[in-house]
């Protein structure tokens, strides 16, 4: 019964949250597989550099997403229709925000999923 009270007071669904985080983890597991795929398409001498390229791309894109990507994609404070502003830059102000795209999960979970 306390779980039902918790769900109704925050508006978040723990099942949705768990499912989105599971999907995010499965996508991150695909990164080494993508590196193996790219290394198999090239010459043998380029295998290691192809795998490192895949992991480094994930690292660079992850840093960019945290710095400004989420804010440009999902900011609801911007006056522009196509691009957001830097209100949510560094993911600083998304603790208690309910995103209109997915109101049953926290904004930080949506950020990890869209990463």
C-alpha cells in the first residue's frame, strides 16, 4: 500500500523507470559489439584502432550530452521552436522536473535513455 502512495505522490512509475534504465544499459552494452563489427569490416592491422574509435566516440558524445546536449534537445524554457537554450546545461536543474515528453519517469532517467 505504501508503494501506491509513493507512486501517486511523486507521479513517477517505478516500472517505467526500471524499464527505461534497463533499455539504456542494453544499448550501452551494444557499443563493444559495434566496435567488433567495425573492426571486422577493416583490415587486420586496423582492428584495435577501430574498436578504440567506437569507445572514444561514446566517451566524447557522452560528455557533450551532459554539457549541453540534453539542454538543447529538451529545454522547455527556450523561445525557439527548434532548439532549446542552456537552462539545463550540465544537467544541473533537472532534479525535480517532470518532462512533458515522459511524465512517468524522472528527467534524469530520460536523459540517460536519450544519451
